[in-house]
C-alpha cells in the first residue's frame, strides 16, 4: 500500500444529509476531471464499531495525464463522529484527494514536490476552496493527515501548523496570527489566508494578488 499525501477538507455530515454531500462530491469530481462512478452509486451512512463511517473509501486510484506524466489520484471520504473525536458536537465528513507520495515528491526528507505537479495540486486546492467553505483546505502528508483540522476542533493549537499547504477561511484566520516567515510563504486574499511550506514548495504556488 503506498504512502499517501492528501488534499482534504471537512463538511458537516450525518445520516440525514450523507447522500446529498456525496452527490455534491461526485459532481465536484466530475468538474475536476476525476472519475466519480463510485460516488454516484448508492452509498449509505454506516458506522463501524470504532465510530468511523468508512463507506466512501472504496474508490480506486486512476491515472491522470499531466503533460505526459501519469499521476495516480484517488478520491476518498471518511466520516468522523463524536465517538472518534469527543470534542465534536456533530459528525463531519472528511473529503480527500489522495496522491502517492513517492510519485509527487523529489525528496523524501523535506517532501519537496516535483515541479510538474505543483500547479495541479495547488489548482485542486483552490477548486476545493471555491466549492467548500465550512473548514480549511489542507495539503497534508501521511504523518499530518487530519491533524490541522482536529487541532482546531480539539483545541490542540500547537498542532495547527501541521500541513504542507493550506487555505484558511476568514472565520479561522485569527487562529493563524503571524505565520513563521522562515517556514511558510503566506498571503491574504479576500480575507482568506494562503500558506505553503517553503521546503515543500520552494516558491509560492499561487499567482500574485493585488
């Protein structure tokens, strides 16, 4: 099983609106050019004994052609309930696009991204931001998967910065005061905060605003 890097965000979701959220995600996948057949099927909200909702994790990886380079991309969702994170007042669905880490990185230690994949990954983050506004949009590694969002809901603020890139919504910007300029590129755009870890991206992934 490969090690994954993730673009991920979160939406409030339980049995009452699960199908609606899944159908919207299927539409989003179609817009960004990823096969959505699995998410157009009749998936159900079904909790496992450990409190996770795993239905939605069965989509296969597909190969996306980026100017002659084939990149494995896999959509994935998982439900998080108060049984998993006691601080939650309601259930959330984590929406992911997964990448094979070894495929997109040129340096295992720093996680520096290969040049040809940076525009695609950042573009997907911005498209997530345009469609989902309930939480931040994060690019995380296998080791930081889920941590920056759970840091907020669990108030473990020392883990807020556990990501390789993020688009922080206006409602959360005050949690990210004074980004470390030695570690992150950062800019504000329309009251949102864009962040990218320097060792990973080498240069700012967004176009200049202003």
